[in-house]
C-alpha cells in the first residue's frame, strides 16, 4: 500500500471569530476570498483524496471550521511550520505574504518540504527569498497573468499555476431568475484596493442615462477584519466613506440616495441577489486582483461581469463573452448601460459565464492539480511548467519571455534583473526624489 502524503495548510483566520465556515459547499460566508479558498481547498482534498492524502489545517482559530477536517491551532506562520514538523507533515503550504527572515531561518532546520502560494502579487523581497531558498520547493501562482509577470525572474524555475477552486453547484440558477432589467450589484470589500469608489463616482452618470437603475452593494469595510471601525453610514472606514463614497451617493440631507442599497456582509443569501441582478461589478480598478472569487460567483449565478481589463480579471472574465472589461470611467459607464439596455446579450453572457466557470475553475479539476503537485514535490520532481498566455503585448510579456530565453542561453546575463525588479527599483528611485 502506498504511503499517504501528509500536507499542512496554514490559514490566517484570526480576524473571523464567530464566522461559520463549516460548509464550504454553500460558498464564501463573507470572509476574505483567500481565507475561504484555503479552507475550501483543504476540505475538498480531504473529501476526495483520503486514500492518497492526510490533510491538516493549521489555523489561528479552530472553531466553526468543517467538522470533517483535522485542525491544529497555531499562532502564526512560524508556529505553523514548527507544528507541521511535529505532526509529521511531509509538505507545508503557506501564503507568500507571510514570508519573513525568521520563517526562512526556521524552515532551514526542518525536514518538511515547503510550498509557497501567492494569492497576491509578491514583493521583490518575497520573490528573491523564494527563488534563493532551497527549502521552498515550489511556488504556486493562483493566476496565469500573475505567473506570466515572472517569465524572466529566477523564481519561474520553481513556479506553477493552480487557479483558486470554485464550486458552482449552489450558485447556478435552478429556475429562471427574475431579472428586472435595471439592477447592478457590486460585491467585494469596501476598501480602496477593491475599487468601489470608482463605481460610486460614476453612479450619478449611470442614473442620468438610466433613472430606473438600482445598485446593490454586497460587502463592507469588515470583510477582512470584523473588528474594523466603520464610518457614519456603517459601510466602510470613515475616511474612505467621507472622501470617496458619501460625496457621490448622498442626497441633499446627507443620506444614501434611493437608488443605492448597502446590503452588508452576506453568506449564501447573496446568491439569490446575484442571480436576479442584470450586471455584476467586480473591483473596477482591477489593481489587486489575481483570481477574484467575486467574478466567479457572479458568473456562476448567470450574470455578466463588468470590470477592468487588467490582471486577474483577464483570467476570470472573457471579454465579449461572459462580461465586458474596460480601461476607464467612460468604459465602466458604457459597459454597464450596454448590458442593461441589451438584456438578450446580457442573458447570453450569463449562460456563457456559467459554462466558463464550470469548465475552468471547477473544484474537482483544481484539487486534482493540487494532488498532482503534492505527488511531484514529495517525489522531488519539479512543478509542471505552464505556457504563457498569447496576449504578448500586455505587460510587455514578449520582452519578459525574450529576456528569459536570452538569460537561459547566455550565462553571463543571468544576473540581469527581471522586469519586475527593474520596475520596483524605478518606483523606489522616483519615490525618493
């Protein structure tokens, strides 16, 4: 009988006391997408591969997690590394953003193999530390656009791509949704990085063109921290509310205008709202997105997505087929109005979105890729490489790939900084002027 591979996943969930995460099949209960994906990945690996894997969830809080899981309480990522060794784990998966010099020093003395998972765009420090650390055997990107940025960096040799998983079964409409032809829904955290202020800024222009339009906002400033203090309206941190939300969405009395409803943090009850909406909006800046789960949720509900033609949105939305992606405020307005004014096209986009999410991000497909990666790492085999997407002009991919090939064939040039390093150095120089 083949020995099981024991895998530990570290999940930082100390900001989510009293949030019920016991049932991943029901979808994200209103926590950060990264934390939910970590819990769901462990849950499905444990459910589908009990003969091949023994999975351990290392978390700050151990209450209200799936009862089928083996869970161990830890303080932080260093504690998780030490406990993974003590409990006999062969592999530990941790989030790249938790990488510190202390962590590097600790794992150097451990026998456990380490996989770094990047749910955000890694810093230069993180990229170089992972590339240089022999104990970190593999680097997992959760987006293809994210991985493609690293074509000319040394970290590519130990990098692969595994998208975040998604279970669409509870999201796909069982009956024909009741679409009113005028409803826009935004879903996401109400913090600057998630771009709600762009939608707030253009909403008065949308109302001028479609006076009957309604905006439902799912989320709040507490998505990542339930203890966050909120502003006057109770939807976001006060400075963000006062500067970027209230100036655009207030009536003469300072109250929320009638066309906008802030629904707050929602669990599975958001599904009906997403199914009935005519348009779904995800982070209009696109800036921090790698594999935005909110885009998958909206599409799985049969609703087209409007967002920015950037980064992870290019992986999770098919422009002109499952939604519309733009590059400016004008595009944001035009794309929302277009889908409201063309319900037949919006309906077809919605059906395309259901098929797209099911074919590309299905949880059974993704956990199989994780299983294959664990087997490779356990057996000291390199991660399977991923081909670059053919949008070669985006983010100068052609140049990154060209530099990779040149450095591979001319050893003297292997010390030339990658494009991400050069960009970071230029930003730092400008910032110091």
